[in-house]
C-alpha cells in the first residue's frame, strides 16, 4: 500500500514536472516575405496562425540580411551590437573576412558578440538543439546548442523535420526544450526568380507543406498541444530594376580605400585623407543614393556603433541598388534584400501558437530583436541584461 502511494506521488510529480516544463520550437523560412501568407497558398500556416498569434509583419533589423537577422532573433541585439553586420564582413584591423560561404569564418566565435538564446538557456540548465541556424556551429562548445548539425543545404527538408521529431522522442532528461529549424527554399527562389514569380509561389507551397508535415508528426507523438511553435523569417524580398542600379566605381578612384559593395549598401574604409576625398566626391554627386559618415547614419537604422562598419556608407534610395560592380545585379539575381528595415518589402512573417500564446490574436508589426526576451520568458529563464530587445514590446502576445 505504502509502495502504491509512493508510486502515485512519484508519478504525479513527474507528470506535473513534465507538463510544466515549457518547450519552444523556432522555425525560420528564409526570405518568406510578410505578404506571402496572403496568397492563398498556405492553408497550414494560416490555420495555425488563426488559432494562435499572427503579426501583420516581422520587422527585421538593419541590414535586412540573412546572417545579421537570424542572429538578431536569437540574441535580441541589433547587428551593430552582435557584430554580424552583414553576410560578408571585412575587418580592416585584422584584414580578415567573414563570409557565409566560408565554413571557417561562420564557425569562428570571434565574429559573434552577445549571447545566443541557446547559450543563455544552457547556462540555466536547459537543453537546446538546432537543425540549422546561423551562429549555431561555433567552435566553442559552450556557445553552441547542446545538439546541432553543421549547415548542409543538401540535407532534405523532411529529414530535418524527422530529426527534430527524434530529438523530441528522447527520454525526458535528454530531450531539448529549445529547438530551431531552418528552410532556405523561399529565399533561394526569391533571388533567382523574383517575389512575384510562379517559382516563389511553388516555394511558398513547399514551406506550407513542410509545416503541415511537421504538425502531423508532432500530433503522432502527442506533442502538438504541449509545444510552443514560433514561425519567423529573417527578411523579405524586393525586385531589382535593371535600369536602377547605381555604379559607384567612377567616383571611387581616390587614394587608398577599400570599398565593399552589397547592393543595399556600400561600405568604404581607408586612410583619413582618402576617406575625406571620397566622401566629398560622393556628396557632390548624390543622386538616388545618400552618403553618410558612419556616425551620421539615420538613427532609426541602429547601424553606426560598430568599428567594422566603413567610415563612409552609401545607401540607395528606395527602389535603387548601389554597387561597385553592377554586373552582379544586372545578370545574376532578380530580387534581393538587405535594404532599410522599415520598408515593408523587407519585412518577414511572425506566427506563433502553443500553450504560452494567446489564441485567435492578430497584432501589428513586431520587431525581431524582441523575440529573444520573449523566448526567455516562455522558457522561464533570465535573459542577458544589456540587449536591444524589450519584453514590454512583445509580451502582450502571451497568455
Ligand atoms: Zn535570408
């Protein structure tokens, strides 16, 4: 009898503990523009959103690129503060280059400032896992999720989902409570064919089918009602007009400078005299672009407090591209992103559901830097103190 009571007490506490311990799954569909949900192609995502929370859009941080924003989402920091100020970064002090195509650079912890959510969670005893996320593969063990997979675009999308399901099926003490998933389909097709192409419509459908597949799998293992799912994208996408590409090379034949061109921005560093010359020349020729000293960049971009940003920065006006070698934009891509994060074309999606979230709730635009403190709140962990995100700006979507 005593044994039976003890068993009941043991079972009760264990089950209570299991139910009380929250789980968050963060899914990114790269380059999934905010309005892709309005095309009638996403029954699974829309139905999930209608039961939980849907924001009109998710505002990225500047620049609205893949690495900067995925890392803003998991750190709550603007790129100027987490250090990943672009997909390609030149460090003029050490003459080193960060590039998302360079596996040594993307795994080098020295580029990544701040603290990702998995680091915060691990430190507080919560197991984490990632089936891809920028910044999840660092060579420092304690700065990575407990379980992670090095990025490999050849791993089929469904296999990524199946692996996450396997993690969720692990015994309780080995099961991660925070998991990321990443799919690049919409970004790839967006660049190659443009956001209004049939190929992007197909990519949107692929994403929605994958989401449906994931929900089905969660249901099969009886997890669907107990996990919190947040679906985001890092940025949107906008078409390039081939006759609206500004070629700056003719202005830049000035002394010793190094200019890096990204389409949405040209960053220029060099010695003091050359920098002054190049600034003056560009200023006199401002036409469909604006030139700034780093510290004079518009405050709402939150993009000046990092020494790796060039001393002179050129930004295009809406609809234009700034380049040094314009051929890249004329021939290779149909659409791009990275521009002013306030432009709606740059906005992504945010939908969420699960026990932590309000139901049938639609809200306005959310900021991606607020997601880190939101996840900390759901997981009952203490966020890092000095972050840019503010829990007050987003916690109203929770129950
Ligand atoms: Zn992206």
